[in-house]
C-alpha cells in the first residue's frame, strides 16, 4: 500500500475536475469543450482508482473500465455531430448553435 | 518505491498533470490543447501505476491517449480551416470572471470535504480473501481485475457492448453524406 494520504490524490482529482469545469464554462470552441469534458471524466477516474486502492477492492477499477468505454462512445458520437454541423454551417461557434434544424 | 521517493514522485506528477490540464483550457490553438490533454492522460496513467492499477494504466495509454485522442486530432485538423476563431469573438466576456469564481468555490468545497475525511470510511475496506491486494498477490494484477469484472459486473460488461454498437451506428448515420 502507499504511504501517501488518500486525500492528496483526491485533491489532485478535484483540481483536474475544476479545470475541466472552467474549460466548459469559458471556451466557445466545441472541440475544446469536449476535451474539457474528457478531463472531467479522467479526474473522476483518478478518484475511482484512488478509492479502489484505499478500499482494497477491484470494483473501482471496473468502474473506470466502463467509464472508459462510455467516454469512447460519447467522443465518437459527439465528434460526428460536430463534423456534421461544420458541414452544414461552415462554422463551429457554440454561441451560434441555437437551432435544432439544419 | 517508498518513503521520500514516492512523495517526490507524487508531487512532480501532481504539478505536471495540473499544469498540462491548464494547458488544455488556456492554449488558443486547438491542436496544442489536444496535445496537452494527451500529456495529462499520460500523467494520469503514471498516477494509476503509482496506485497499483497496472491494467487500467495500460488501457488508459492504449485507448485514451492512443485511440480517442487520435480521433480528436483528426477532427481538430479537419475543422481547423475555419479562420474565425470562436474564442476571439466572445459575446459574453463577463462569463470568464464568473467561471473563475465558481471554479474557486467548487475546488474549495471539494477540498474541504476531502480534507475533513467525509468520503473515507475505514469500515468499507475489504478484508480477507475479498481484498484486492490478496488476490493480486496470489494470482496477479490482470487476473484480479478480470475476476472482478466477470464475476461481479458481467451484466454491465455486456451492456457496454450494446453502448459501443449504438455509438458505431450513430457515427455511421451522422457521418453519411446527406
């Protein structure tokens, strides 16, 4: 087992999550908003692995595995949506995406 | 690795991962942001190694830093032709200050909860033959992970395959020429 307190890892995870949240709030480029969401998912993964090691149970690692596959699926669909929006509008500013129709 | 070496490596990794995460949201160029995110994911993989989760660390590098980020870079370079950078014509400039204040509130609240030890419950720790360290010592890391996945979470594992099929179909439908 590690000699580092669990809360230190969890604070790194909280910092990464907050950076991801600020990225979603501040940036207007949907690709960077997506990357910030990935950052938040990874921050949560770090918390899962930390608590899996602390609780001495593999369940946290299984959750990370499932979060990973869901993140991959989310990225595939999200990037496909961004590409198809770019094809129809030639512009990817999230402030201008306010219509559901093309 | 133990003692001071472990603590020094923890702080180096913590500073490096937070700095590269800041790079993701601060770089103007989306390609630099993507590369910075790859760096963050690699540092997180090293955190996982430090925590003894070898399989998750390797999967993180292969799937996240490899497959997902290559997809990101493809799309970023494909859409980089747009000369109007959306971030340069921000219609709501006051949002930045509000976001920074709310971010400080979030990190303060999370750190307070974590330092006061709210999520940590000694009684929840696994003991005896259930304990991960026991299984890893007897059978190895990947075997321990596989047992947890296929014994406890086999239904979730099967549902994951459905999620992936739906994602493939969705990408096909969205990507086809209209």
